[in-house]
């Protein structure tokens, strides 16, 4: 029997405009709302990311983070 989907946690998050647009596009393409899309991504994180490029992308994001906050 499949697990029942229960949204038990709610959180207030801050996202970049680009990140939010991409989340909305992904959710729409998958037929999900934004919360369901985030749950899917994090429940399946290890199989969704590309391990070869993840570290590099994270370093680039962190390097640009201070400039994006201004």
C-alpha cells in the first residue's frame, strides 16, 4: 500500500526570483503545487541531483550569494 501524502511541516522560505520561477515551472509541468514539488525534490534528492556537477554549482552559488543580496 502506498504511503499517504501528508504535509506535516510548513515553513516560511525566502527564494531568489529565478529559483521561484523555476520551481513554479517544474511544479506546473509535473502537475503539482509548489509544496508538493519541493517535497518530491527533497524526498528524492540523491537521485535527482547530478553528483558530478553539484559541488561546482554550489561553489558558484555561494560565491555569488553576497552580490545577490545587495
